[in-house]
C-alpha cells in the first residue's frame, strides 16, 4: 500500500497490527484495503467484497474488527490519504537511489504508524510497573536482541536493576526467579519467537508482570503479557520489515523511558548524571 502521508502510514499500521486477529475472509478484505490505498474512496462495499471474494456483510464485519464503525468510516480515512500530494517519482535506473528511497519510506511509515498502534494508557501503565519493580529481566532474540540491549542500557541508566541475559536458557531461568512485583520486558517483532515467549511465560508463572513490545496486537507473546506495546505492524518486501520494525520498537523504547523519567524526574536526573560521568570517562 503506497502511502502519501502521515495519516496513510497510521492507517496501514493500524490495519496490519490487527491482521492476525482476523478470520481468513476478513483478512482478505483487509488486504484489499491495503492494496487499494487512497483508491478505496472510489469503491463501494460491494466492490471490495468482489475483490476479496466474499460477502458485503463480511466487509462490514472486517471493518468493525479493525476498529472502525463500518465501511464508511474506513473510506473517510482513505479519503484523507487521497487528499495529500503523491510522493516524488523514483529514478528507475538508479538501484541505490531506489533502495534508499524505499528504506526511508519504510522507516517513515513505521514511525507514522506508531501513534496509531501504541496505546498511551498501556505505555503509562508499563512505565509505572517498571518504576515499582525491584528487578527487571529483558528478553529478545535475533534482530530483536539489539533492541533488548538498548532498552536494558537505558533502564539501567535510569537506575532500574536490569538483567538482560543473552543466553535464552539463562533468560528463562532469570524470568522464572522474578518476584511477584518484578517485570519481564519481552521484545519480538512477530510476537511468536519461541525463546522470548517461553521467557515471558516463565515470568507470568512466577507472578511477575510482562511488558511485550511487538508489532502485532494478537500473538502468543501478547497472550502471555500484562502490558502489550504494539509498535509496527509493517508488512513490506525485500526484508525492509525487519529494519522498519526495529526503528518503531526503538522509538517505543524512547517513549517508554521518557514516560518513566517523568514519573520520578529527580531520581532520573541523579542516575543520568552518573551515566554521563561514566560515559565521559570513556571519551577523548
């Protein structure tokens, strides 16, 4: 789905984040909506039903499951996209320029969509849980491991007692030993990475809270979590979904730590001053 604006990126992210929740016929409707983009304003509910190979009632039901009152409200959102100017044309004979344009667009769409998928109420609750936790375990595997290291560093710089084991078995052991007021922060783009989900489940069995940072609203990880931060929902080609999702997740981490800082600004300043002193000792 080509996006022409910030609103377009938000609409696409909102739809993609809920794709795993839809039945097969409803998912086909969602795919038609994504494929049509701004052109959806020219289609009727019957047109969308025909393109998706389903009934008009299924189109309406799919729109409602995506969070809209009906097809008409979805068309209004699409109309806002259509009102914006199209992006500049790409240079067909310059692969590097095409790659850069596609990468920047993917990253921009991921960030634009963040405001649509990241619930600020959940964000505030997750920050409050971290603030009260006597111990935090951070887990993430594969490409999400880099985000896990980033959030672990940021939380430690704010004074949180953090454990971020790189070994998945150690992570599960640490999560299983969390106290009831502890927190496990589990990061997975798909929400289905077995080692990360198993770590979250160990923490829940121990009675601890689990904060999930993922790209999809419904997944095995979200079902095992007490707070679900949805950031992403990108569905792009040529592997760009991996970089776009990490950018969205890192931005969500920034929002989470900024919210945490606002809960205890004096304590945060004290710990950040210490962090600055340590960093200064390692700079020329």
